């Protein structure tokens, strides 16, 4: 196996990690050797972050397309008064800051923070990743990236629809409906804590909690911890 150019790390990307990378959406359609051939010439600092440690600050410039090797990250935005809005969370194998990395000359409008289990990630340099785009492997990666960007755009559209709901109750029901449709089940698991859910929906936590209890009491949902059953 070729030695990947990793800086500031005590653990290189090994066979198992390359297998995992080949299973990510970005490298879907490539075998392990093709992934290795793409990465071997790149400078890929392996970054390790503890829980709630800031990976990228709002206003920073993205050093590349972030790819999570383990753990998770939270995308959030904080205004000048310190009010926090949780945009989304991403876990192993997912990308982050890809739009700003591709644009290149625009600072981040959000912060990226390590999740509850910390985060290990690499930043893929856009120019090197997409160089020689006429090669089959690069064409596959470019196609995957376009599909991922399209899905991210759809996700943001859904977030706008969610936030357009006028009441906390309607936001909750719309969000539960979205999760149900995505999982094709009336039994869903919330990816957020109560505070994170309130931040995601841009509502007051106390008011949201009251609405959750009311929905539970009225029989529209059954909620236990992060488990929610929709009674439809």
C-alpha cells in the first residue's frame, strides 16, 4: 500500500480506513485501489477534534471539502447577539463545508463544531480532487459531488419550508413528517437533543417542550426520549 501524505497525525489511513472511504457517497462507484490512487498524491492532514471543539469558525475560509472519518459535526450559526441556530448535523462518511471550499473566495457563514463523540476528519483540496476530470475516477467523483450538492440544496429547501411554519406545533409536526417520509416509517428517532431540536426549529425550548407534551397527551404522537411514534 502506498503511504498517504498525512501531516500532524500519529495514525495513517490504513486499509480499513480506505475501505470505509470507498463506501462514502463521495467515492461511491470506486474500489479501494482507485480511492488510494486519488488520495496518495494529496496533502491530507488528519484532524482530530474533541467534543464541542470548533473545527471551523464562522468567517473562516474552508481549507477544502471536509470528510468525516469518525464521530460527527454540528453546523451552526450564531448572530451578533449570541443567538444560536442549529443548521444540521453530519456523521461518519458525510461531507461538510463543501460549498465554501468549491467557491473558494467566500468566508463561512456558519461554524462547524465537533459532535458529542468528537470528530476525526480530513480536508480534500478541491483543485487536486477534481484535477484531470476527464479520467474515469475523477468523472465518477465529480458526478457524486454534483449529486451530493443537489441533495444538500434539497435539504435546505426543506429547511426553509419547515421554518416557514407559523407555530411551534406546526414546525414539530412538519419535522416529524419529514423524518417519517425519509425513513418510510411512522416510528422515528430524533437526531437531536431537546435543546438542539429547539435550536434547529428556531423556537423556544420551554414552549417546544409544552407542545411535545400536548401532542403526546392528545394522542397525535407517542414520545419516549428520542423515540417518536406518529399515530396516523
